[in-house]
């Protein structure tokens, strides 16, 4: 149940079920790397540390342990994290989370071509939405829009009733300003298929914002507040309110995001920017030190031109 919930994006429910499993039998190893990935997404590093420690003490040779270690190291050292993901695929070349983790790390390390290879490796074993998501974003990072669209459509064929696959096609269209109308239709279709799908709602709200429809974005996102205690939802609402100069409401939502996830970088930066706005300071004005750095940089450019 926990694994299925993780795949369909019900992350909180999946975490609860993984915890129930560990309460019944703390020696279960199966799918515990999936649990590690969820804890990382939630920035719950204390539970992630304990999980990895427990898994190592049970059986350090299992591929799940290598993936869990890769997840743990991702924040500290992506190179070490990548070596653990590669170790997983050496231990068991059919262990899909190892390929997904490797692909995500390579994409984060600005190596999209290598990431494509990793995600393709996962898809050769089994159709998995996360592999398709990684593959599409790797192609987009390489500016290969046609290949990204083909991969997204491949996901739709493999999972015809998946709102997330529909959203993936929308993401490809949204990457180009001329494709926004098509993207909107795919996001709306995803929400008709799965009305509670927050990812599609956030993407549609982003489209509304990019086209100046801030009120539409706010009213769409507000509908999700009662069912979702999600930091990214509060961050997006805060950004919308800040754009319409509703600073107090923006402040409330940034604070709500940080209560849910104190590690959310977008919320931290947004709050810092908002506090400057509330003090009447231009948030885009450079600091004194930055001004000096800019001057120095200009000087270097002039010197280069003279040489």
C-alpha cells in the first residue's frame, strides 16, 4: 500500500503506512529505499538518518541500503550520493530505484545526457512514472523538446488513466511560451481526471501567473488549502499574493510553508524578499557589498577589453 501511494503521489499516506510497517516489523527491508526518498522529499532528516542507520545494521549488502545512503548523501555531497546509486545497480542491475536516483542526481549535476541513459535503463525494466518524469525533464534540460514530447506521450500510452502523465505532456508544452494554451488544456484534463492532484494545480497556477491572471491563480490554489498541508502550495500562494501587493497574506503563507518544512529554500528567500518590501526597501536593489563586487567585475571587463 505504501509503495502504491508513493507512486501515485499520496506521499503523506505512504509515509504513515511505511511507519506502520516498521512498527510491526523493524527488520523489513523491502521498499525501504522508497521510504527514504519520501523522507528526503519531506526534509525529515532525523527520521532519514535513523532509517539508514537501521538498514545498515540489518543488512548492509542489500541494494535498498545503497539507495537509502545515496538519498542521505544527496544534500551533503552529490558525488558520493552518485557513487552509492551506482553501487546499487552493480549489486542488482534490475533494482529500479537505483536508476531513478542515479538519473535524478545526474540531472541535478547538469549532466542531462547521462541522466537520460539512467532513466532509460529504469524504463527498460518497467514503466514507472518517476522514470518518465526524469526522462522528460532531462530532455528539456538539453533543449530537446521533440524528444521530451515523445517521452511524455510514451508515458501517456503506458499509463492512459494517469493524471500525472497528462501533466507531463503539459510540462513540455509549458516550456515554450507558444505552447501555453496547449499546456493549460493538459493541466485542466489532469485535474478533471484527478481533481485532488496538487502538482497539476500548481502548474496551472504558474501558467495563470505568467499570463498575468493572478486572481485566477489565487482562487485555484485556495481550493486546495483545506485538503493539503503542503509547503509548496503555501509558497506558490505567497508568491501570487506578493505579486498583487497583498503583502500580509503573502507573509502568512510563507510562514505557513516554513512551519511545514523549515528547510524550504523558496520560502526562506521569498520571506527575506517580502520583509524588504514591507519595510519599503527595493528587494532587487543590490547590497553595498554587491555594488562593490559589480564595480570590480566591470573593472575586470574593461581591463580585458584594453588588453
